[in-house]
């Protein structure tokens, strides 16, 4: 039944008592429902148009007539039941209370007092200076309030038993004794004009403590003895986790966060922050200063490459995550076994850090160790690992890696089919292990470089080097010194630049090819027969076989050695030394010299 009852004087309900009817207000309407039928309902439209109705309701049961005037009707609409009630107030100052059940109380306009009672209730204060009342055991309630100077009264909660935290824009108050919880929706919402249109202004506790807006803002940043979840504000905050395993989140502003006791998780990805883990095994993620304190901490600065971070480990086996060359790690001596995980293009291991791991998914990286015995791991890209001083262990991956070693105690690990890998050293002679393809000698020391059975690339330095590729198709590059190249098959290649010393090839295979460019000397090994020079002043030395030596251009020296040798000076003023055996000399210049000792053949 619906109608406009603005001009109605009396509504009569026949054969019904007051106890059989539930009165509820919905906006300006009066809604009547009946205990005898859950489907029957009467809506008196506009009944509360003037807020205080001019109409009356008569309950007629036999010869008994009960008349409900305006105040009685209003009181009836605000009387709770044992079920889930929706109780609406008026524009005046209402006192609304729920009972058992999950009730919804709506104060509307006016300075209202709302008490949800037992159950998980929803309280909407509306306009005006509203007051919300809770006692222990009332359950978990939700408040949505707009405008006015509003107050929450927690008569059975003290400052020691109340925990305030921020959850998104909501304020959550928990009674640690009963686990009751109150959620004030949008309490921390900031409007475009910097105002706070939602939430409450004061929290009053049973021990006389009273928190205003600023105290509430600070209180949600303070942890207790339990495991706290704390979210900061957009401003610059100071957050304390206290005891327990806390989860602390800053955003945003330049925040200072203390985890203190327990295994804490601290995160602040915006601003220039200072994060302190304190005691326990903490995980810190953010920008600025990350100080783990004592414990096995994880410090993650992989947030903003444009913002270098400072990571301080402290006692314990700490893990550092860095993404920028300018990130700073501070670790003291004898404070644990510490590991840096890096995605930076170059990482210099800080003092007192023992282990480095290059992270997957990043580009080719370089890393340098410190004076300790480091363990360094590459990733699947091409890496450069330099252990520095100490007895280091360098472990590559699938890419084309370069390992810099400066101690015979350094250990390098490469697996088969993991790229073209190179050893670089300037401290001592070196022989390549299996699964390594390249060897580069640095500096000016006179060093030897020896390959393995693979196809090697050997690079000399500025000293006098002996480069021996071993088996395989090897490529050898000399340097400024007087270098010697050991070549064992015709697939080996030797490269020397102009005016880079007096260089020698020791050849173990036979060929009619001329001597390599910019190489001066040739020594025949084994049973090789032929040796041809080039345009330089060559020294060509035979072996015990019957050699055929051809000087070509230049003032050459041909040394036959044992065997019946044939020496051809060709162009230039050459010196031909036959050695033992019946030797043959062919000269073409009056300046050619033949040297033959007595008893060395006919």
C-alpha cells in the first residue's frame, strides 16, 4: 500500500498489536512490516515530509485501541530488533542504537549518537557533529561519516590496548584484548582542496586519552608488541614498527621507517627515504638509505635507477640488490658472509662483501671484486668478472664471458657450450683449461700463453710473449715485444702489426706459403722441409730434415742445420749457413755470404 499521507490524520491497523508490527523509516517514508508475514508490507510515502509527522497510527485489537503519536512513531522506528536492522534517523539530533545482528544505522542530518551494539554493524553519521559509541565485544563495525566534528568513544579501550593503522584511505582501530575492530572508511582521503571530508576528528578512550586528527595521523605510524601492518601518509612520516614481525609501507614523501625488533618487511619506493631494519632478519625495499641492522637482512635498492642508494648491512649474512653503478654498499669486517645481487652495468664489490651474483634478465655486465676471496657468478649474457686480489672463484654462464685473474689460486669455472670465454691475465703465464676459447695477456711482463684443444684466440701484451695455440684452429695476435708463435697446422693464423718487435714463428707443418706479414723469423720444427721468408730481413732456421729455405726479399739469414739442405738467398744480401750435411747454396748478389764449417759435408 502506497499513498501520500501528508494530509492524513489517522492510520488504523485492525487486529494488530504494537508488538506485531515493525516500524522503519526510509528517507521520508514510513515502512511497516508484520511478524505474521515476511512478504506483507505497507509504505506510507512522505510520512516524514515535515520530519516530525502530523499523523497518528491507531492499533485496534478487539476493544483495545493504542494510539501512536509522532514521538511514539519516531521512537518505534528507532527501536532495534534481534535481527539485521536498518534504522534511519532524522534531521534532528538522534540517538540510534542497534541490538544483536548486523545493523545499519543512518543518522542523517543533526548531531547524532550511534551505537551499533553487538554484531558487525555499519554506521553512517551523515551531516552534523556525530558521536559513535562502542564497548568491548561489539564486533567489527564500519563507519562512513561526512562533514561535521565527529567523535568515536571507546569506553572499554585504553591507549595500551588500542592499535590504529591505515589501510589504504581507511582508519582501522583494533582492540587487542577482544579483537573488536572499527573501520572508518575514507578517513585519510584528501580532497582536491586539501580538505578531509570524511572520517572522524576525535578518538576518546576509556583511560581518558583523547586523540585529535594530528594525533591519529601520528598514532597509525606507531607499532606495538604484535605483528603490525602500517601504511604511511603522503607527507614525510616517521614510522616505528616496535616489537613483532611488522610490515611497514611509507608512501609517499621522504620517510624515516624503523623496523626495530622482529623480522620486518619495510617498503618505500617513492622519495628519498631512510629505512632501518633493526634487530631480526629484515627485508628492506626502497630508495635512499637502507640500513639492515643486525640479522640476515635483504636490502633491495632495485627501485629507481635514476636514484642511487646506500645500503648498510650490519651483523649477519646480508643480501644486497643493486641496479646502479653509483649504489653504495657499506659492510664492516667480520660481520657475516654477504652477497650482492646486481643488474647494474658495472659493479665494484664493496669491501667485506664476499659473493656477487649477476641477475638474469639484465644486459651484459661487468663486475670487479675486492681484496677478499670472492665468489662471483655471471648470468646468461656476456660478462666480465674481475676477482681482484685474493683467491677468487669466478663462475660464468651461457654468454661470452671474460675472466680477469691475478693469482694462481684463482679458480675459473666454465661448462661446455657456454659461449666464447676468455681468460685475461697480466701476472703470470697461463694455459687455458677446457671450455675456454680465448686468452689475453695484459701489461708489459714477459709471459707465455698456451691454448687447449679448442679453436683458441691468443692475444699478446707489450712484453716478449710465447703464444702456443695447441690443437685446434688457433688465431694468435702479437704485441709490442719480441714474440714467438707456435703454429701446429695450416689453419693457425698469426697477426703482427708493423714495427712491433722481432717476432718468430715456430712451425710444425710443411707449406710453401711465405712467412706471415710483419714476422721476421721462422723456425722449422719436427720433420718440416720447406721454409719461405717474406719482404723483411728474415732469420730462417731449419731442422734435422733436408730443408729447402728461401729468403725472398730482404737481407736474410738462412740456417740449414743438420741434413742435406738447399738454401736460396733470393733478393738482398743474404747470409747462408748450411750446417752439417751436403748442402746446396744459391746466391744472386755479390754481398751474399756463405758460411760452412770444416767437416760439415761436401
